[in-house]
C-alpha cells in the first residue's frame, strides 16, 4: 500500500507543477458555467419544476458540474497509459513489482486530488458571486464527498477499459471520441438526466455514466437522501468495471507475449 500511496503523492506533485495551465482551465470552466447557467435558466423559466428541479437547483447544477469536470475527467476518454501501449513502453510497466491496474488507479487518484483543490472550488465561488446557489448542510457535504470519490473510481474504471482497447485497436481516437460523447450525454454533463423522458431517462440513470455527474449532483442538491442506494449503485459499477479491467489486463498481457513484446 505504501507504494501506491507514493504513486498517488507523486502524481499530485506532478500535476500541481502546471499551475498556470490549471488556472487557465479553471477560468474556462467558470466562464462556461455562466454560459450553461444562462441556457438552463431559460429552459427552467419555460418549464418550471422540470424534473423536480427549480431554477436555483438548475443554476447550482451548472456550476457544480463544471467543478466536477476535471476530478472525474469528463473530457478524458483514456489514461496516459494509452501512449505507453502505443509505443510499447507498457511492457516495462508489466514487469514492475506493482499491479498495472493498481498503479494507474493510484496515479489517477493523485491527479484527481489536485483537480479537486485547483479546479473544484473556483467555479462554485464564481457562480455564488452572481447567483443564489443551493448550498448543502455539513452532513450533506460529507455525503457528497463520498459520492464524488466513488464517481472517481467509476470514471477510472471506464477510462482504463478505453486505454486497454488500444492493445487491439492500436489507435484510441475512435473509441476516445465515442467515450467522450457517451460520457457527456449520459453523465448529465450537458443537461441533467432528470429531464430525459420515459425509457431514455430510466436507461440513462441505470448506466455507469450517471454515477459520474448526476448522482453526486443530486446528493449535493438534496434530491437523493437514500445514500445507501446511491453508494451501492456507484460501488457496484466500480466493482464491475474493475473486474472487467482485470480480465482485459490479463488478455492484454497474453496478447503482448504472443506478439513477442
């Protein structure tokens, strides 16, 4: 465990080196929060109480989801592992005295920890200076933190599978594009899943992408107080994705050996 803690700490330090880039990205996220808030305000003025949200909920959702973009890597379809697979450097990774999946999980959690600090608060602060946002109680903050942590695990599980696909596809651009569109649409990043009608809404809420944005946001807004159900859903998908990642890692190792890597 000390090894993985060191990997996470090193990743945190590595990502914290690029402070100017983080500041620029944070400013961009905040600006887009205002743009999205304007769109959602217009939508909720036309359809009050849509999906059980009011205007304050919708505006808070806008800035909250902007704050979650980098911690759960909504725009990142794969890991840095992808490039190491493409170049063949992954053969070195597989000979390290560490589990490949565990190594990259620790690295990603270190990155996410820095993202929470550097890019989580500013969009919310910026939104609060202009709008009356919906703020949770201290107990809800703690519940929200748990939901965000589980969202990070689900996000890693999805992106790890996308990265490993390069063993067979040799190019991640196609699957990365599919992953990006799917994540944006089905996580609630573009628009809250609560506005999806009928069977589409039911399906979207049952898929793993709902665990990334919609569920943490609903916990923050107090729309989901059944925390055991929320956590169980996120944990189940994280476990399923990690298991799939483990099996795909074993298949990728065999493929690398067969091809002489």
